[in-house]
């Protein structure tokens, strides 16, 4: 018990100084949330999309979107069934 009181007092002072420094801290800078759009399409093959080099214009909206986006050249599914594959994204 004799050693416990100084340790308790030190812990209370340390916790108190942390609270005081937290209350005196400047608020965090506001950062805008990132713009993230996840496009998921079931049973779409890349070799039939013009943005992956297909000779015909098959998905003009996706091609325009890909022009100003990050496009992954290779991605793999976690499952061959739609429900668990979609659930694994989130």
C-alpha cells in the first residue's frame, strides 16, 4: 500500500496533464473527404471494353470515367459467386 499511493498520484497527474493538453490543443484542420466511386459490374469482361483496347466503342461512359480516374489493369475476385464477392469489397 505504501508504494501504491505514489504510483496512483503519478498516474492521476499524468492523466490530468494529458486532458489539459488535449483541451488546449488546436482543432484539427478540416480536410475534405476523398472522392471515391466504386464501380462494380457483374459478368463484364475487360476484353470487350474499349478502355482496355477493344476495337469498338462498347462503354463510352466507362471510357470517359476512366480517362480521369485510376484504372486497375488486373483485379481478382474473392469468389465466383456475386453475393460473397460483393460483400468482400466492403
